[in-house]
C-alpha cells in the first residue's frame, strides 16, 4: 500500500480549495493499493519561512515545532496530489512557503496536480511543476484544470462538470503507479 496526501493549496478563510480537495478525496476512495488522506496546510499554521539551515541541508532537524510536525507528515507519505488555485499566474504564497520548509521529505516521490482558477489554474500548475522539479518530485502528465466560471456556481460552490472525470481518474491512477515505482528508488 502507498500513502498519498491530498495537499491543499490555499489557506484563506474564504477559500474554495477545501471543496476541491474533498472532491479529489472522494474520487480516490476506490483506488487499489493506496490510502489517501487530506493534508491541509492551514492546519500546520506555518509562519513565513525563517529556519536557520536551508531544509535541503538540515537533515530533517528544524528550529520550529510547527515545522517538525509538517516534516513528519510529509515524510510519512509516498506521493501527493496538490490542489492548487492560481494567484497572479502562480501558486499561492502559503503553498510555496509550505514546500520551501522541507527538503528530503519531498524527494523521489510522485505528485499529481489539480488546478483551478479563472484561467483553469494552468499557469499555477506549470509553476508548481517547476517548483517541485527542484525538490526531485516527479509530477505526472495528466492534470486537473477546473474553471472558476463553469465548474463553480457563482465562483464559490464547486459543481464540477463530468467532462473532468476521466482526467481526474488518470491523475489519481498515475500518481498511485508512480508512487509505487518510486518506493524502489528511495529504498
Ligand atoms: C490574489 C489573487 C490573485 C489571483 N490571480 C489569478 C490569476 O492570475 N489567474 C486566475 O485564473 N485566477 C486568479 N485569481 C482567482 C482565483 O483563482 C480564485 O479566486 C480562486 O477561488 C482562489 O482559490 P481559493 O478560493 O481556494 O483561495 C486570483 C485570486 C486572488 C485572491
């Protein structure tokens, strides 16, 4: 069994992110050989990055208690599905901050990306692929791209079109397959 975390990408109080993340969790329920869990970056309440040692060199030893908890959670997972909105053609500062906090905890693991926004979150998805490549996270080809205008009612209630079903299934299945494969690399 591989363990996959569905990672939220927004922490603002009025976010729609949690609805999309819950939907991905629901869609992943029947995946064979994998356990999925929601990992909400809001729960970790990470301040703006202020560690003494760059995480890539910190050997998983951190100054802040909040980061130790975050480190242990990411370390316990084999793969991820990031659910990201688009803010100014990029991911949110809170998601970038959460990624920056860690180093080896991400390394040689797989990730799927599900984006959303006024322009389908595509710029954020590409931005996230680039960021994750530096952490040696392998991002799978298929990606979710929900429209704020047609997959949400009044830009606030998530009502995804069925047209996305096959792609989301491909994101989930490929992330599971690559997460299994990369266990060998980490071993
Ligand atoms: C600061 C800010 C910048 C945004 N920039 C973009 C953008 O560049 N492209 C886009 O498609 N949507 C953009 N949006 C719209 C968001 O994708 C939309 O508000 C979405 O609901 C945000 O996700 P959240 O509610 O989960 O935080 C922006 C929203 C905010 C708050």
